[in-house]
C-alpha cells in the first residue's frame, strides 16, 4: 500500500471535500509528526491550514496569516469565492501560489509554505512564510581573498540569488527556478545574462538537465557529470565557486551558472583551465604585482606536480646533471637509508595524504593535534632513525606546499604527483615526458558544449593574453572584455 501511495499521488487532483483531502494528505505523508493541521472556520466555511513544523516562521504566520484569516468576516457563496477574495484582495504574503493536485500541496508544505485548503474547492492557496534556520553569510572557506569581498554563498538558493542580484542590478540578469529529484524535489536555479549568453549554449545546457532522472540531489557533484562531456577528462570542464563576485564576472563573460539548494558551491558552465590561477585579489592590486603572483602560481603548479618525480629520476638515472657538492650530499644522505629512492618518496607522499585526510575529516581540535604529532613523527623521528633521508623529506615538503598555492587543482595534483613519481622512477625523464605529453593531449582535447577547456590559450587569442600571461590595468581592459568562445 505504501508503494502505491508514493506512485499514484503525483498526478492526482485535489478533491472538493475537505475531509477527503485531509485523509488523502495524511495517507501520503503517513501521518508524519512534523505535519501540522489547523482546522479553522473562515467566514462560515470550514478550512484547514497545513504546514510543516520547523520550516516556517511562527511570528510571520501569526501576524500575516492566522490573525487576518480569523478576523475575516465577509459573505461568500462558496469556498471558491473565499479563496479568490483572499488571493486577490488580501496581501497576506508576497508569494501566494495556487495548487490543484496533491503533489504540489505536499511540495509546498515541505518547502515551508502554509497551505490553506477549504471545503468545496478543488484548489489550495499557499502562503510564503518560510522561516527555517539557515547558516549566515560568512566568508568562503575554499577561496579566501585579502582585499576582495568577504561574503560567500550559503546553502539557501534564494539567499544566493539575492547575493548575485545585489551586484548585478541589470534587467538582463535572469534567474530560472525549477525543481529536480523525484524524492528530494530540490530547488535549482539557472543564472545567466540574457545579452551575453549564447542561445545555443543555454539550450544545450537545458537539454542536458532534462536528461537527469535522479531520485535525489544533495550537492553539485550529483549534477556535474550530466553537464560534462562523456569522454574521460583529467580536469573538470565545469567549475564551481563560493564567491558571488567571481560568479558575476563569469556571467559577464557569457557563462551559465547553476545554483543548487543545499550547497554553497555554484556550478559555472563552461569552466576554463586558466581560471584556476586567477583570484579576485588579482584585480585589487597593481597589475605588475598581479602578474608576478600569477606566474608564481604557474611555477608552483609544475613544482607540485613534477618535483618528486624529477628528483627521483635525476638521482637514479642522471646523476651527472648534479654538481659534485650536491651529489655528495645526496649520496651521503641516502647511504644509510634502507629503502630505494622511489619507495622512500612513495611512502612519504602516501603518509602525507593520510595525515591530510585525517586532519580534514576529524574535528578541528583533534585535527590540529594529528598534524602536530604526525609532523614530529615523520619530520624528526623518521629522519633520526634513518628510515627517511633529509633531502627526500625536503623535496616532498616543497612539492606539497606548492600544491597549496593552487587549491582548485588539488585533486589532480595529488593523483598525478604519484603517477609522475612512478614514471620517473621506472623510466626516467623519458617516462615523465611521455606522461606529461599524454596529460597535455587530454587537456587540449577536453571541451564542454564545444567550448575548449584551454581557451583562450588554445585556440590562441592574442588579445586575451592580457589577462592570462599578465594582467593589464582596467583602463585598457575596459575597451575589450574577454568572452569565452566556442570552437568554430
């Protein structure tokens, strides 16, 4: 019987009888404890006000809905006239959707609306009185800036919409709200600038979203696979951001954003590889300093990715590349080490990933203690005991710290650091070159909706290099905004 209820009520229209409607709603919700039913007589007509406990503001519903309804004294022939009078002549709430089926009634109740059903009417009137607890607007945890704005997206999609609207007051800024997920009924919002976005891109994104047939959507990771090309790719062809200012800059370039209720990470389509090295702080300082910091990030990316593999490769296969003093120091350090260089570096990297994961997943107080203890054990005891050489620990530490400079690529750096290490340890610099070429080919071939991941570097657009290789001032930048272009 429970399965029949879940499958049948989706297209079932509301009954006219109040008792029948209440009975059916109780069956569908299986008399859940958070469903509140308040019977009331309004102008001589039997009514019921339905809501979900904890999803609405008690003071708001009392002042805007309960008091006006109980004091309402009009002459109505039937319940249809009563609902029409309340909807058209009484401003009880700004948002007052009508529902004529049980699916919409249940969704509205669970979304924080107060739903009024009457005896004799096959429609229900809902009032937007949401007041559930939400997290306040705080600084983004994953993309912090020094001189930029310090507000970030929250888990509430309508709050996120307001953060964007505060910055983009243009009438061309458009939001499209819709619902996905058979069980979760998650609110999603598509954001774009109507005068900048490609109509073809927007249509293809909407077509991809219509192909999603998930029962529940809890985070952006549920949606992203449906917005990417099916062929395997190392780097993500879509990006995510927690910052409203960053999102607005992407929308001005003709991108499309997707907000998902329940997560503070907004999906941006399409994503570009070069934007992993850009921050809002780059546009709040002098151009020469922004260019300097940007090149440091490029160098840090290659150091984090290649340094352990290149070190092992040169030390094992090409010691003539090192000068005599450095070679003697490395030989002396590795003389008493019981493990080979590749095994030693692999173990140190693996231990670092274990420590990092433990520090991330544990509570903050314990996570800090784990980092301290692990640093003492690996950094001091392991070296003193001779299990790990000092140069190897230094190389791994430099590589790991360099990876922190580009946090958006941490997943790719973590995996390919191991692969480059194995390639260099087994095949030398030839193995590193071969793996690097394969990685480069994959990156250059990655595209999303015909928009290349490597744009504007490949295909090369000289004018766009003003914000890639360097960062020109706004006096020059204002005469030609960069817009992402598709493959022709």
